C-alpha cells in the first residue's frame, strides 16, 4: 500500500478574529442567552475588528428599526430609522445586504459621523422575516468586500437563531 502523503495540511488552523466572533455568539445562542446579551456581545466583538469604526444592531419594531446595542467612539442620533429610509431602512425592506463603498456617493446614506467613509448593513433574518440588522461603519473607503459580507451574514444568521421567538 502506498503512503497517503503529508498530513500537515490537515493540522488544525488557528482561529481568525472573525471565527472567534462567530464562536462567541454561537456559544451564547446555545446557552439560550437573552437577546440583549447576544446584541451586546456581538457589537463588542465586532468593534475590535480592523476597519470597523462603529457597530450597531437595530431591531424591527413595527415600521421602524430601533437601535438596541452599539459600540464606537460616540453615539449616533439615528436611534430610530423608518423602514425604507436610508441604507439601513433599505436593507430592512429588501432583506438584502447593502455594501456602500463610498457613503458620500450614496444619496440614501443618513450621516451619523463625518468620519464615516463606507458602510455595510446586513439583515438579521430567517428567510421569511427580517428581525433586524447589523450596521457597520468604517472610516476607510471600500472597507467591506465579499469576505466581510459573508462573515457578517453568518453572524446575522447566528443572531437570528438567538432572537427568533424572543422578539
């Protein structure tokens, strides 16, 4: 029988910062933590990632998005956003992730901070209902690409699992 080769490629890889964020939220979901605990843990963990200058989780209440948890250098004045208004409201209405490479070129953008250059908004949904969204701002242009979109959509799914039936 011939050898099967080098197994070094199967060695356990080191967890990325994104993996650690996902694992932390998955653990809270498994422990049946409160929605508030899940929101707070998610924004706290996300705020430590490079290029994430402000992070918030908004949840749908009636026809508005209501800010439930945030982390950044200062509060936003947009604590309630009508569904359909701004980039956040558009994502909540469509159920689709919105990536804005340059907020100065998107007429939907509701300015929170003069330093914000790009934004990604990811709906928290189960396929039939949008529960809320994760909103991330960056002080860098084009800070969010496919990698960030996929990661944040996985995180939004975990948040949904933790809040579905509780909100």
